[in-house]
């Protein structure tokens, strides 16, 4: 089991409930790290069965969007375009995928069915529109359409565009809480990239992390009680979790290579993430407390930015 390194920046009184929440999701079995491709190895059982994970990959020579079963089988290419398709995000009902693409000459947002059909362009901007996430009602995304990187929302058909942040620093990586009432995001507004939360309408901005290193890529747990994130506070990219109020920061990965861009499983018992521990960027799953690390992709391309929901 990886050591649970509690940040000295957080109060000890907040640590116990966080560890209890993680322990409730733990698998007592040791790490499972297969070294052969999925069609030749038995993978550890996933608590989410064969729920699809979507991700971006360069395995076929261009960055496209793929889906894969949680046990590493059934990899399926969902997009096929000479331009880059990237940063996929599943809808809560797992029927739609939102993503960014350069297929029309600049970065715009699109949606499609989870099988790759029904491609729909959502934004038409001269700026960069990227990093979409969908909470079931609104698409959140980052855009520099007004001259600076800010967070916006819109309906899933591209209507009702609303700017939520207005700050000269970069605001990015927005993701709504499961109840849709709060938005976690990363921002450099206090001189360093930290994690923040705000109300769904952009009011009530509150800083969650406070560290000289970069913290980014927040992901709410299905219960809304925890937030996963990527941080460089221990010298390289690792995966951490904290309470939704920013207390009890806990390190989940301790590998010598970078572990990045985590996302929760639908039931909150597992986490998918990308890692360079095999020599290139591949996808892995682990239990919510950092145990049971299992490699699920085996390709010569980059496999990253997975979403599981």
C-alpha cells in the first residue's frame, strides 16, 4: 500500500474522516501490475464491471478519442479525423462524450454519442474553446474568446453561453459537483496555480489549496465529499485526494515516474489515471485509497486524459 502522506498544511481533525472514506473503498488485496497485454493476462476485478472509460490516445498515429472497458479489454476508436480530437468527458448518464477538436481549423467543442456516432459541433469562436465537462445540465469549459482564459458554461446544444469567471489570471479545468451547485477549477489568480471552488453562477470563489507547487485537474467524487487532483508538491506529478473543503490532503501515488489526470469510477471505489511508470504514458486503475494498481492499456502511443464517471 502506498504511504498516505498527509500535508502539514491541513488540520489533523480533518484527516480521520477522509481516511475512513478511503478505507471504506479499499481492496485488501495487494497491487496487481500485469506485464502482458490484456488479451494474455487476467486483470483484477473492477468494481464497475465493464463500464466504459473514454480517453485520448495517439496509438494509431494521431490523437483520437477511444473507449475501453475498465478491465482493459475492448478498446474502440470513437473518432477518426486527421486533426486532433482530445480531452473527452462523459455525461453523467454515460450516453454522450464531450471533447475538443481542431478539425475545423481551431479548438472548438463537440459532442457525440458514446459509440462515436452523432457528432455535433457546439461552439463557433475565434478563440480557443477547450476542457469541456458536463454535469447533466450544463457544459463547463475554458475559453479565451474574450482575450483571457476564463470559465464559461452553456447548454449541451451550445446555447445560453455564460461567462463565469473574470480575472486577469488563467482560470481552467472546471468541473461541477455531483449536485451541480459548485464548480471546482484551477487558477493562477494568487500567483501560483491552485485549486478553487465557486458557486454554479461564478460567485463565492474560495481557495482550496495553498502550496508553492502546481495543483490542478480537480475531480469530484460521486458523493461530492472528496476531490481528486494532480499535484507537483512532492517534486513531480502525483495524485492526491482531499476533502471537498480543501482539508486533509492525502497523497495516493508514490511511483518514481509521473502519475497524472485522475478520474473516479462511477461508484467512487476506483480511480483511473495516466502514468509514465512503464516508460510511456499508459492508463492504470487503482482503488480509492491508492492500493491495487493495475495497468489497463498497452500501446506505443500516449494514453491519457481518461474519464470514467
